[in-house]
């Protein structure tokens, strides 16, 4: 049997149904895109070192080094709250701004309470997670038939064909009017 005949017999131009791995990967990808996923992950991971280090015992040879402090309970509470805020960012993204601010405040409180915020590991992860949560915005679905073009377009370099986005125009305005055009209304035409 030649290589060509095996290729023709085994290949098909019609793709088969996606496997279970592809199905779940695409579902996870869609779920991840509708919420501040990375903010929740960083926040969740920040709670682990903050809660762990005050209770950890490191053995170096025959020497046991314990990081137990009087603030161990405070570290545990901060760590559990950060893990909870990370899960809240995932499953209740509507409160993402509150969760982000609370995460940053807990990160700052963890510096004096729990061994410099889990030796700065948990502190930095919490700051990144909180900032990502505050800055995350849900995406706006594309209008049907928009085909990737914006409402504000100007002609391409040759005057026709491809159209480039024009940042200064608004609905009902002439895209050829610029901010430097001398008009009594500040460079905008009377249609806007």
C-alpha cells in the first residue's frame, strides 16, 4: 500500500465531532471569559502562603524552625478570607470591585499580621489579584452582522476598499472634520 492511498483512505475533509476533552476545554474557556478568572486565581493563591507560613515547621537537619506567632489566628482568618474572595470573584463576578478592594486591604493588613504577608509572596499575589479584579470589565457582545467593524470608520489610505477606524468621529458627524477645524462649536459640526 502506498503512502498516497493510505492518506486518501484515512483522511476526511469533514471534521468529526469534538471529543470530550475538547468539549470541556471549550466550555471552561467560555466560562473563564465571562468572569475575572485570573484575578480570582491570584487572590485564591495569595491566601495559601499567608495562612500556611505561621503554622509551618521547617526541619533543617536536626533543627526544627517554627514560625508560630501570636498572630497565627489572624493569619488564618486573612488567608481564609482571601481564598473566599477569590472564589467570590469566580462565581459572583458582579461584586468584583468590592472583592478587589477587600483583597487589597487584606493584603496590606497581612504585612504586619502574618510574617510580612506570607514572606511577600501572598502579599504580592493579593495585590495583583485585587488590581485585576477592580480593573476587569465584562465584554460587550458583538452586534449581529457587525463583522468586526466599528461604528466610526474613515476611508482607507486610497479612499476606498478597506476602512480604518476613525477615533474622532461620533454618530452623525463628518469624519473629515477634525478637532483643529475652526468652528464656533469647538471643531464639531452642527449635526452632532
